[in-house]
C-alpha cells in the first residue's frame, strides 16, 4: 500500500463523518438519538462525525436506516467509504512514539494538496535536516531514550516524502527569522540546515519566505499555525494548532477564512522567495 493511499484513509474517515453529520442534522435527529440507535453514547456519535474513530459497517448501516437513506447506490457509496476509512496508515507503525492526537494530523498532512504554515520557534518539520530534527527532539524531550528520539526523527523524515512524491503537495511556508537565529545543535548543524532551506526552496512545489526582524511587527502575532487544503470534494480546509498535550482542528469556514487572510498578509508582507534565498545566504555567511 502506498503512503498516499493509507494517508487518504484519514481523509475518508473525516469525509464520511461530515456526511453522516449533515444527514443527521437535515433530519433533525439529535446525537443522543443517533447514539441510541447504534447502542452507543452521544460522545461516540460526536467522535464519529469528527472522523476520530474507525467505523463499523453495522453502525453505518443502522445510522443510514435511521436517517432515511434508502437509495441503494447512495448507501453503498457511504458503506464503501467506511471500509476504505478503516485502512491503517503507514504511521501506525510509529504509534509507540506518536501521540494519538497527532496521528490524525499526520494522516491529513499526507493526503493534503496544499499546506500553508507559519512557524516561529524552529524550522518546520517538513524542512528539517535529520541532524537538526535530532537536536529539536532532544531539546523538547530531554528525558527520552535515544531509541525513542531516533524513532521520532525517522517519522519526521518519512513525512517529508510528500514533498518529493510523484504528485507532491504544494507547500507554502513563512518562517519568522527567530526560527533561524535560535540554534539547535552545533554550528555545523545550523549551517547544514540553512543550506538545505536554500536548496529545498528551489523546488517548484515549495514557496519559502522568511519574515525578517527588520520588518518589525507583522500579521503573525498570534503564533504558529498550519492550514491544510484538500482536493476531495466536500472536505473543508483545516487549521491545525498544536499544543503541549493536544491539538485543535478548526474547520468552521469563518475561522478558516480568518487564518487564510493572516497567511495571505504574511506572504504579501514578507520578502519574496528569491529575496528569502538571499537572506538565507547572508545568515549562512554569519555562522
């Protein structure tokens, strides 16, 4: 199974969940009533509709009956989606070091067509060298065993394959200059990371911009965020906000639009990709 196929299972799960939610709401059925029909709780229905749990065919069949979906073709399409949504992704082999709340993100990231990010603390994971990633993980998890650190770094390197796939995702990244000034690892680690950024920024699917200190204040005052866009019809863009022990996934149109506007302004305010490469070369000479 390819990474794109298994990553897509998360997208299918969220897509199926959103379709079940729309069906329930259009019939005026409460989550509590839906839960009762499949011998489950209201919270189980909520998790299903958010795409955060796997689907049992029997549960989907019962919900479709409750929602009055009698058309054989429509029923089979949704049941087929349920079967495909239960395929395990490649990242499941990393569950020993991968928090459950981050598994959803990795699956979404692997299936996205457009990733837009703003990062402040360090170079974004999709752009990190292996040595830099090791330094970041060691700093963030000082008590972790060496084997766990290696596993986390291996996962990060595996995620980067989506940028060089046959049909790579479009990746737009705005880095605050602070992310490049803050050293992770030895001097040569930082030099290698800067050289890597210059190189990867030349790829046609990558747009890299660095927001320099000289610009002063800018639109990224609320901190780092990631926006994921999908080609699948019916699946909304998602804003991902990582926290210490969990994450927020925002998909309400009015919230996504606001983050999109901030990202647009960051890209408009910052130096162009070619000017960014010049800035990176200047930083490299100072190290």
